[in-house]
């Protein structure tokens, strides 16, 4: 961005085009510009041979300093204009960034490998307005979906995971605390399943009440979420197994389902459903398993492993579990990135569990601790 400012630019600036409102400078800037024009007029008279009095000569000597002050004001105003433009076109910048990121990671090979994959679709990673079930509205850019109806309704995302692939999407909840549910449904499911993801055996949901649901059966999972939270939904299909996990505000909540894949030959599509909700789609991806980073680092312990805290580990944000040296904790899973998920007594109580640093505990079955 060229923010160069020359004195001539505003001493002899052309009049603004008709019909285009000028970006009005503030009063201080206008006052200083007026002073600078007066000084420049004095300087021209001096160059023409006129003798200036002491006060006029003093004003001319401050010309450079005054110009610098005016220039700094104009640059600050230009910076504000740039930020306004950036905010207006933020989604466009995001889209371009995702495209550049994809090309950097996979390049031409990635595009060729995608073949007939939905990820090669120009509309990939948006809400599909044609699949709305119930009173759901999709924004013009297809990145926001909302429902004002009193009945549950839903919409499918253009994210479809096939066998041998892993897919994910992230959604920010703008409105609707406990009345929004995110998840996955097979492409062969009936339209009414989109309005109530998790109600059938071929759909899997996670709701704002902190419960997971499949086949209409609800179970406590993770923690509740609402407006302002970002939920990450991931699905992996490998060797006849379907694995679905969720995260809240970048904190993993663990694997919700690890079951035999019931959708042979069908795609698994992202779904958002609820009532009185509004969400924004932040990102989406779908890649072959061999190209997916870090998916094999997550581990579950069934039954949970018992560990003892070897040091204090205070809470580090929402979703974390504070530990004190000597406390016993049951570890249910680990993300392979230095964090473990565990609980003290009740695995069904979201207030009794959370994530903590792996180096803060030692497993009892590994020995090395006094009884």
C-alpha cells in the first residue's frame, strides 16, 4: 500500500469527483493544512525577492516541521480507511487465504488427486441452500445460516467425507445457546434428518446442551456451548470404521463416536440443525487420510488409566482441569500434542473433568511413584 504523501498533493489537490463523498479530515488536520498553505505562499513571495519580516521568516522556518505533522495525520487517517476496507472484504481475504493454503500444501498434485472429490467443487465449504429442511435462511455468500422458526430445522454443508478420507468444519455460533446441534449425516438420509441431526442411526450430532446423539439416543459428552463459541467437527473413515470427534474453542473434547462405518458407498455430510439459531461457517476441509496431519496421535484409554499429579497445574482457560500435586485423576484420552483429558470421580459430569498438561501427571501403571 502506497502511503507516500507529497506537499504538492494537498496544496494543489484537484476537487473531488461529483457524486463521490470526500473522506473528510478532522479539524486539526484542516487547521494545519491552512497554516501550511499560508507558509507556502510566504515562501513563494520570498523566492520572488520580497523581504519578509521576522515573524513571517519564523513561520517559513517551521515549514518542514509542520508538513511532517500534517503528513502523519493523513497517514493515520489512511490506515483507518484501510482497516475499514479490510473488514468489509474480510471473507474474501479468508477465501483467498484458504485457496492459497490449499495450493501451497497440495499444488497441482492435490488438485489432480481430488479428482471427482467434492473438495474440487467451487462451492465446497459453504452451506447448501437447496438442502434446507424447515425454516432456514442461508446468506448470499453461503457462509451463514439462521433459523427463526419455532420448530427444529437444518441445512447441509458442502462437505462430504468418503471412505478413506477425513473431513472437518468449524462453525461459530452467533445466536442460540442450547438450541443448535452440529454433526454429520449420510447422504442417503431423509430430509427430515437434517432438521434433527442425530435422530437416525445414520446421523451423529453434538448439541449446545453438552450431549451427543445418534439414533435418537442422547449421552453426556464434552461440555455445553453457545453464542460466541467455535465448534470444530471432524469425521474420519478408515478401514470400515467411522470416528467422529469435536472441539470447542480449539480445545479437543475427545472422540464422540468410534463405530463400524454404517454408510458403505455413501458420503458423510456436515449438518447444522436447531431452532432460533444463527451460525457462521469459518472453515472446511476434506482430504485423503494419508495426507491428513496428526490424526493418528489421538488416543483413548478404555478403561481409563489412573494417574497422580506430580506438580500443580492451575486451570489454563475454559475446558481445562486444575490439578494439585498428589491428586489422583482418571485419564480417558490424550491428544498426542501434550494434553490429556481426565476426571476425578464422575465421567458424565462436565464440571468434574477437563484437559491438563501430560507432563503434570504420571500413570500409576508405569510405576515410579510411591504408594
